[in-house]
C-alpha cells in the first residue's frame, strides 16, 4: 500500500533542504507518495540579502511549494528537517505549527507518524533538544513519534543521535558528518512504520 508522506523543511542556507531531498529519495524508493514543502520564510528580504549564502539559497528554492495546512491533513506521516535555534525550532517552523490549531482541535492530526532531523554549527549546539522540543508538540497532536533509534549501524556513523539524524555544519556551510545514509534509513523507517499504522 502506498502511504502519503509530507517532508517539511526550513533552511536558510541549504543544509536542511539537502536532508529533505535525501529523505524524499529514500521515501519514494520505499514506496511512498511524497510532498516536499518548505516552511514560509518570515525574515525580511533586506536581512536575507545581507547573508550571501542565505540569499543564494532563498533565490534557488523560490519554486519549491510552501507548506500549507492541507499538506498536514493530506499526509499519513511527516518528516521535519529544521535547524536548531537556541535548542528549539526556528520561529518560521513554530509559526507554521501554531497555525495547525484548527486541525488539532478537529482531531485531524491524531495518529500521524512523525520523525525529525536537524542541524547546528556544532554537535552540542542544541541538536537533540531541537528534535525533542518538536516532538513535544507532536505528543499534543496525538501523533506517533518514530526516531531512528539504533536500528541500523548508519546511525552511529552519523553521530549516534537516536531521536533523529542531526548534522554539524562548519563555518563554510559544509556538513561535518556523513549523514546521507542515515537520513535515508530514517526516511525508509518512517515510511515502513507509517504503512503499519495506516493498514492497522
């Protein structure tokens, strides 16, 4: 059975967009119908223009569809790929999540499968806290959390975060750890668990 997976990402310079693309490829390979949606940018264009990497990525992804509440309702499962902001999700992501109150009140987010991944400038820059803070909201939704755990050795090779794959980014914007295989494993695991939930 084909399940529907929505991959929501926010990315200022491209790291979490890359994670989302790897997840998309793996989820499709696992048989899911996939939507990749960027969370709407709230920062003013003047601020974006002052950071060349941010401006370049902003321009390069203008054609990626923005996340809508309909995507939350449509999907059987979600993957969130977001950077850490002081150990929490960015304001853009929080704003999107907060608009889902109506769906939550109607019970339309119950039993949605959720997994998350993140990035930061160093391994202890709030990566685990960001994912766990995101999951706290999902518990309120009545969602079913699916982390990678230690279900495959690739998790250890990617830094060993059992809550969701996380990656460090250096000053030049390059990923420090090799997380592609781990991201793909997490995406496939999310699809497989979603299939089990959907089919009962």
